[in-house]
């Protein structure tokens, strides 16, 4: 079931302690929702703080919310927030593949190029990222491995693509061209409206939507609070 804008807004503000922009027109809210409820997801560690995911499909969400002519607009797309099998098994880094950690990251993206295509590129602030060096198909998100990370863009990942594979080594993105095109066009409208092309990004887990009290305690748990 697709999350609603109100559920997402509540999670951004009350769990991630982020900012939700209401006005003016084209002041964008952008983020991702990691699916931690897939069939084979597992929790481990002394307090269940380590999450293991096995899927290699676009089973996450990316959303964008904004106002246009004073009216609220909201779109949500199938996407990935996780690296695919190819990069999990062969991460090209000795410390393993990176996955953006859940949180709110102010002004982390701006317009740029990913290869030959327009995209949102990480520019300036760092993400917090998990590192998984098991070199197998299972993606292990262990808070004890967290470090600063760069190069985690939001970009084109094919059109109707089913499997993530090499499309993402930790980058974020929808699996339909029209969706990334819409995101890029909205950032341009934000820029043209005089607010610049920097965009904040919020990443949460799907299980946090709907039960705010439990979600806050779960977020604190994986952050060691």
C-alpha cells in the first residue's frame, strides 16, 4: 500500500526531526522510504538493531511533495534506496558497499549530471551510510559500520526496470524515466522560483509509518539513543 503524504510528513518532522516545507510554490520535500517489511527481512544484534534485506527489486518508494498555484501536490514512485546484488557481491571498495542510513539530510542534493543524464547529485554535505563488506547477496545494515559517505546520487535507473543489479551501488532512484524526469523538472522550477537548486532528502523505513510512538523508539534504538 502506498504511504500517504500525511504519514510521510509526520515521520519526517516527528521521527527524523526534519523540516517539511509548506510554502512558497515549488519549495520541495523529497525523500525515500526503505522497505524493511519485505518477506525475508531479518533483524539481529543484541537489540535487533541490525537489519538484513535480500530483495534485488525496486520495492522501495521515493516521493516528492510541493505546492503549485497554492495547491498541494504529491507524487510517490516505485524506487530503490538500496544497492543491487552486483554491487553487494563486488563493491569495488575494500570497506564494502554503502547504503544511505535513515535520517534527514539538509541541502544534500543539487542539479547535476550522473553520466550523460541530468540527475540530483550529492554536493557538499555528507550522508551517513552503512557499510556491508560480506560480499554476498544479503544487504546487512549495521549501525556500528556507519561512516560519512559521498557520491550517493539520485538518478535514472532504467525505464520499467525490474531488478536493481548494477543500477545502484547505494544511489537512490525510481525505475521509470518519467519519474526521474519529473523530479529534475521540479528542482528546476524551484531554482527558477528563486530558491536555488539545493534539495534536502529524508530517508525512513516503511515500518515507521502508522505507529509513531513505536517508530520513534525504533529510530532511537538503531541510533543507539
